[in-house]
C-alpha cells in the first residue's frame, strides 16, 4: 500500500496512508447507471382525470400488447390484452369480462 512519512514534532516519523474508498463508490455509480437504464426503458403510464381535473386512475402498458389498469389509490382493476384487432378485457382476478374488435387499423399512430 502506498503512503508517505515525514518527521513529526518529536522527531518520530508520522506515517500517512491514503484513504481507501473501497467498492462503495463503484457500487453507487453502477446503481445510478442501472436505474437510469430501467427508467429509459420504462413505458409511460396514462393517467385518467374526471371533469374536475382529479386523477381517477392509470393505465400501465406491459409492452407485449397488455395493459394493467389501476384506480386512484393504486388498486388493480384489471387488464386488457390486444392481439391483432381484438382487445380482450379481464377483471383483477384474471376472469374475462368482455372484448372489442376494431374493423381495421386505428386512425392514429401507435407508440
């Protein structure tokens, strides 16, 4: 280990060693980079509002054509899965509740 020494006030050498920073700084940097990558890949959620402007829920895409819906308190309400032009809806227990079929491609671009 590197260090240096010089004579102290009484003539005895004082040995000084550099402070060892260990893996903590490297771990912190790795965690920050990891979180940045996860945030960059995270798809945005859609928030729904009532006529008074109060948030009433959110829809969070899974990225595979599925979306999970939550109420304003964060409780899961259910999911939807889109395959082709058909979207199937399920309650929070995974039971089918309905479906909708589009006659063709949507008129607005997908994300």
